[in-house]
C-alpha cells in the first residue's frame, strides 16, 4: 500500500491538515487526519482532486497556431473550420494516435485526470470506410492507455451540413455516418473501452445542424444510461439558422423536443436567453465551457453568473486544444466575466475564494458530464489527485484557498508537481513519465503532415 503524507489536503469536506493518504490499487483506502509523517511516507505540501476535461478534439492539437492569419475578409469560426477540415483530411490513424498522445500528456501535466474525447474523425482519407469501424477510435483508446489518462469516449454522429438534413459537404466526408453505421461504431467503441481501466462510452450527436430530429432521437436511445454530449448555440449564425429552420432558438428547441436530463452536456451554449438558462438548469444537464477555444474562435461569452443563480452546473474542456491549460481555462472563464461586467470576483460560492468556487464547480460538473462520480477526495474514491508545489514564486507562503487562487490566477508554470490517475503516478516534478517518447513520435507525425 502506498502512503502519502500531505500537509494540506483538499477533501470532499474541505481543507484538512497533516493527513496520511493510504492508496490501495486505484482507490483511496483511508485518510488519517492530524497524523505525523512516518518513515516511508511520500511527502507533499498540497494535494487537491484532479479535474476532468469534458470536451476535447485531440487531433486539433496538431494544428494549434496555424489559424492565426486573417484572410481577405472577416475571419471567424467558419473560416477556421475550413482550415481544420483541410488539416483533418490528411491524417492517418498512426498520426492521430501520436497527436492524441501528445495532447493527453499535456492534459495530465496540466492537472487533468480524465478526458471526454468528442471523437468525430472516423474514416480514412477521402471518406473511405475502414474494415474496422473503430480503427480511429482505437487510436484514441491507445493514446489514453499509454499516457494513463482516464477516457470517456464520445463517438460522434455526424450526418448533415446544416439544419433540415442538408447533404454533407466534401470536407466532412471523414466524419459522416448513417444510423446503422453509427450503431456499429458505438458497439465497437464499447468493446475497445471495455479493455481499459474505468473507461466510459457515451454518445455525441455532433450538433443540431448535423442531425435531423429523428436521427437525434435514435442516437440518444442507443445507450440509455450513458452521457450525451452535443455542440449547441456556439455561434450567432447557428442561432439564426436554427430559428429560420424551426422558429425556435437551438437550446429552446432541444429542451422542448429531446429528453434532456442529467446525463446531457450542452457544449458551449454560448448564446442563450433567460428562458434557456432556466431551462438548462431545471433539466439537470451540464454546460461544457471551453473558454480558451471560445475566445480563440471569437464565439462569445457564456452568461455564467445568471446560470449559476438558477442552480446550473458546468465543467471545463480544452476543445480545440489550441493551448492546454487547466489554470488557463478557469482563469479565462472568470476574467471574461470581469471584462464584460466591469467588476471583480464574479464566480463565487459561499464561504470560499473565487479560485475555490471555480474549482469546485468544474470538479463536480466535469465528472458528472463524463459519467463518473464527483465526490472529490474521500475514502473509497478513485485516487485521482494533483500535488502542487509551494516553491514557485506564485505559491510561496500560500495555503488553503489562497493556494488555488495563486495557481489559477498568478502562476505561469511549475505549480503542478505530481499527478496520480487511478492511484498511478503519471506526472512527477511536472513531467509526464513518457513525455520524451511521446513528443518524439508527435514531432515525426507533424513533420509528415506538414510536408
């Protein structure tokens, strides 16, 4: 049994001092509070639960930084999407695995323990089907297994270019399925993930513009108890198109026509009105916020204060993986609210700091959205946690909530020391145990793609 002595431990009940953490297999067997360190204990100053990254497109890590040049006209999400399509069109299964592994290493080094992979790169070059419908999904599973990150695999159903069942365009040929083909993919994903540790499979209708109402219903029924993730109301153009098609805004249509409940995650939901805010909160669904990507794409700012006032829950994701940073996602979420409202410390929770409030909301919302328990660190819980360094300039003489605040708002790098996933230490002294190997394979894959 591995035993850690922790000076400051953030448990499900709050901060405790001088605790011994007993690990047995993948779980925390016992927490002994107010105990002195004993010989053989591994010693750490601060330990907090690790967060889930609820929304990732791993393959897009390979194109990070390549879409920052403006064309002849206004640049927006739709022009970025065309570049993404071109990048995706050339990627082999081996290159996908290499890029996903690099992304997952960076997520672990940032303090994430689980990734919700919104996986829609399904077919071969030019849309040809693989003999194995899960060929590309298997590469995601391999990357997660090799790096040690927990995986919630969300195979995407994508059938149309826009509302009303419009035929897909050539750039989407690697994504599209009919319902029978998608059902086979989901079955294959379940086989693949069954061979992993603590893996989960959900379903992911890509967006309301990519599925018809009939298809949406059938996709959701494939796995009745599993997570359901969907992009929605990310762009104002999407909202206008949905109104033109249905007479309703996207979230309002979804709440009125689909069985939205606690297993759903509405990704982005950026452009929602007061009625939709209340409706999401009442449904029990989570909202998946990806502040760095939403800023990079010029999506807009989610009304988080109004959503929390209605009792809503959210988690965070890294989406396009343009810059993988747990602290960056949470700090930008808060800072965007400050900029738009012209006040400070917007996201709050009674009796704690802003950093703690952000962390607790993201911890619970992210885990629930990915189909796992969200109780934090306690006896019997999965041993997913992060040790933080108190030797960095931003964290000297910090403890309790101030430690989280300094990590999220005042540090540049170096605060994440070690990361345990299912009781296994994957990151030590800020470096993933396979960092060099993964980076070497990744660089070769990018050189091939950019040749």
